[in-house]
């Protein structure tokens, strides 16, 4: 299985040659898992993750920045593929 960042042109290029299962993530709506929106409240960042056209969940972290959020959605997409689902 290959989980890759849809915004990374090298990762996208490498993924084209991969014959196994591929899962993409990022902010781009053509990724398999993507962040549709995010917002801040005091010390917390909230972000809404979609899988295709369906909302997968709203998550939160104490970290700021789009790079951190991208890493989170990568981890979320990997967990999904491993059968680990978010808790309500």
C-alpha cells in the first residue's frame, strides 16, 4: 500500500508507477482524503476531513499550520486503510 501527499509532485509522479493500492491525501479535493476547511479557536485547530465527497470527521489538534494538518490527514488516511476508525 502507498499513502502519498497529493500536493507533492514527486510523490504523485512516483505513485503513477506503483502497481499496488494507492491512497492520496492533502488539501486538494482530488485527493482520496482531504481537508475541506480548518479553523482556530483559542489554542486549538479544528479541521474537517473528507473522503471523496463524504465527510469523514472533524478532528482537532493543539498544533498550528497547514503542514501539520497535512501530516495529520496523512496519518488519518493510513489509519483508515489499516482498519482504525475515528472515535466519536
